[in-house]
């Protein structure tokens, strides 16, 4: 399927649709080209994500999947043990603050280490949306998003390249490259 720049510009202005009609990588590229500041809400069965985009670049992602939360990722990467995680979770709830702030206040992780893990986790949460499981999902775009308190930035071209290369069957990639006039 050949997509021209003007079609991408128009796609960058949509408000809702299905990921079957508008594949996630294409939606990301269109929002990047339009330099939009939005929240993309994705839903598929029990899966839900909210991707915050500033001027076309993803800066945050909220997910209802426990294993994608900051604390669980730190435990998985062995930066926290389970007891530290539970303590930070309780403290964050009691203080009414984000888990990240609690982790830093309690000095359970170093700021740079936390930043690095958060940035990797953001990319991971977004890459998950390239999987087939999201192929029949729905999306809605909120044009007046709330401000992100701790925005992170991902390299969008690298993220799209990684997502397509990792989750798209090689035959589809070859077909798409052929439609761009490139023949290896």
C-alpha cells in the first residue's frame, strides 16, 4: 500500500478509527508529520494504553498492564527487590505521589538509573502496540491533552524501524519497500 505525503497529513488529523484500517506505525508517522500534541487512546479487549505525544514525539505512555508499570519493571531488571517495591508502592499511595518520586525520595534508585529505565520502558510500552494483538484494536485521539509532568522522548524513526522490523512479517516489509520504489 503506497501512502503519499498528503494522505499522511490527512491521516494526522483523524480523531478515531481502527488499527486494522490504520496500522499503528502509520498512525505514529502521521502524527509525527503533523507535529500534533495529543493523547492516543488505544483499546483492544482488556488492553488499554494512553500514549502522550508532544509535537509528534511520544513522551509518555500509561498502560493497564501491571508488568509495564515503573515498579514492576525495576523489579524485573533487578534494580529493586520485591520488599523495596512493596514499600515504595505503599509510600507512594500514602503520600499521593507518583511512584518515581517516591523511589527517589526513599533513595531506592539513583536518578540517572531511574531515567534510563523509564525511557526504556516507554519504548517497550509503545513497541508492544506493533504486535498483532493490537491489530484489531480501536484508537481515539484527544486533542487537548493534559501536560505530562515528566516527559521522556523517544527516537521515533528508530522506534518505528524497530517495531516494523521486529513485528511485521518479512513479506509485508518487502512489499511495502517495493511500493516505495526500492528493490533490493
